[in-house]
């Protein structure tokens, strides 16, 4: 119809965009905490999905670099969530 050829990796990439944007919206709406597991995990999955059309489709360096950075930051966030020791506050 519009001459757009949508392949499986395009769909995966679009789902990654939706997941990343919804995670950020949930964070801004205070429906999700940024220091737990959910936010960095959703960003990790979303960024990985966004890489699919860049790897299997037409490569573009700038979005590739930002998504790899997003993945590294998300892994760091998961590490921080896993090793975080809650501070006990005395009354």
C-alpha cells in the first residue's frame, strides 16, 4: 500500500520502542521505581529488541551505539539492584 516492507526484525524493534517508552512513562508517572529490577530489565529488553533491525536489517551506527550504551547502563542498574543493601533507619 505505502511501499513499506515490514519484516520480523522491524516488528521486534518496534515492540522494543514501545516497551522502552512505556517503562519511561511508568517511571515518570511514579508507577515504577527506577532503583528496582523492573525498570532496568524493561530497558535492557527494549534496547536489545531495538538492536534487531540494526543487526538484521540496515545498519546505522548512531542508533547502534546508543542502544549498546542503554544495554550497558541497564546491566549496571540490574547489578546495583541486586547488590543494594537497604539502609536501616533508627527511630
